[in-house]
């Protein structure tokens, strides 16, 4: 470039490099936006003042909106839009961290919404929102639950009638039976009882999976509830000559807000397991207390334990450990799944520790919101 000195030339070169860099950034931005636009999920970006900077076309499709109409608008201007208002209520919450929530927009639209606060140097510089349409999964899930529940109900009556008939045959109400007949009837009774157990577990599953509708919380005397569970298994423990210890808390527990029937079921499943998987003359101990506004419960046994390589599957639906199948062939693998679901529905956590051939401790904690003495 004629007439340009060294410093001018270097300036022009810097400008050219800057332009190149700028074009590369623009190209990259377009590539990212094109990828976001092709996502299956709806996507929204807001600035620090909650003004919508970008909405991908899928967001518009899912919520029945024209994206251009919401772009550059503050969420406060959109709160009357029926489909958007539930999402706007979530965004308006003064929550500094990212979270996920399931929301029903209307009868035909259920969404899973992920709100992600974008934080730089501890300052919120914006929010990204990912919206996932889960309507079909929800409908499928509830149809499946209805089917399982209906089938289980249908099986319940004939199985109970068979149980009664077998009992009458065994106690001689229908006439004398030979030893050979007794043997066959007893085996049939065992299988029938297994089926009744399975059907009951399936009915329980249908109930607990329907979290929204089936939980009815009330003030519960937890100690009395545990005692009820223990009493229901007293004969079983006596038959197996099990040594039982009940470590009651020093001070009487206040009443706790729980779903009484569901909690009974969770405790019963844990207790039944402790008895089932503990050999004769073993020990079982139960302890609970309230610490740091949490109810802590544990049940310890000296039973068969869980093999190390199978521990991570123990709460899976239908899972039974290899040693449990050997010692107790009957079992559905649903009891712990049900118990964990119930604890989690109370915002609690459930876990266990176990050493094969030595014993296991199953425990849970539940936050106590309201306590009444
Ligand atoms: P089920 O007892 O009908 O098999 P559960 O869901 O109650 O089903 O338990 C799942 C599996 O977890 C059991 O099959 C067994 O392998 C293991 N398990 C549960 N409780 C205990 C326990 N107290 N001791 C040893 N293993 C246990």
C-alpha cells in the first residue's frame, strides 16, 4: 500500500485479523443457533433482566406460539399468555440455582422444564430454559399403570377364593384327606400364596407410582406405627426364634406428618425382608430418632447380606440377589422398590449397608417439616 508507513500497515493488518476473527465468531454463532434450532427440545435464552433473547422454533411448536412474537419481550409482558404463564411463574422465582420441574400446561400438554441460571463470577447473567414435551410418556405411563392395576384386581378375587378353598380342604372341613393329598394341597397353597403376594405388590406399585393422587398425609405417631409393623410379624419371628431388639428413642417422638398407610407398607417391606433373609436364631434390631429436623430409621439384621457386585441393583424393580434366590426362591423383587419410592415421595432418602453372610442395615431419613407434640 503506497504512501502507508509501517505503523499504518500494521494497523490495517490488525483490522483485517479482527474482521477475520469477527466473521469466524459470526459463523460459529450461526452454526450453534442452527443446531439449537434443530433440537427436539424447546430452547429459550433470557438475559439478566428476563428479556427473551432467543427462542428456537421447537419452543414455539411445543407451546403453540410464534417465536418472533416473544423475542425481545420481557417475561412480565407475556404473563397473560395461557401456555407461557406457568413457565413464566417458574422463571420469576428468585432461585439462584438450576432446577427441573414437571408442569401441566393444559389437558393435552405436560412439560418437563429445566431452568438453568447462567452464572459468571457469582453473578447471574441470564437464564436458559429447556422444555421437553413428556405428554405421550405420561399418558403411556398412566395407561400401563391402569392396565397393571386392573389385571391385579381381576386376579385378586380368584386367588383369594382359591386360598379359602385350600384352607378348607386342609383343615378337614370338606372331609378327611390322605397324607399324599395334603402334601399336594400344601404345595398348591404355597404357590397360591406366592401369587397373592405378587398381586399385592403390583397393586401397591400402581398406588405408589401415582404419586400426585394417592398420598394422603396426616399426623402420625411413628413409634406406634413401627410397633404395629413389629406386632404383625411377631408369629413369624417366634417361628424362626429370632432375637428382636427395639431401641426406642429416649424421648417420646412428636407426631410426624406422613402418609400413614404408605409408611406402614414401606416399614413392613423392610421388616419382612429382615425376617425373610435372616436364618433361624438370628437377630434383628430396629432404631429410630429425630436428629437435625430429620427422622432417622434403621433396621439391622444378621442375615445373608447382599453380594458386593449386586449391591447397586438392589432397589431396581424385580431385582433379587443370587443368594436370596437360593435361600428364598419365592419373592417378587418389588418390596424394596416400593419402600424406596414411598420414602422418596416423603422427600426422604433410603440406603443400605451390607456384608454378605454377616448381615444388612437398611435405613432412611425423612425431613420433618411439621412436628406436633
Ligand atoms: P423380595 O424380597 O420379594 O425378593 P425386595 O424388593 O423386598 O424383594 O428385595 C429385593 C432384594 O433385595 C431381595 O431379593 C434380596 O436379594 C435383597 N434384600 C432385601 N432385603 C434384604 C435383607 N434384609 N438382607 C439381605 N438381602 C436383602
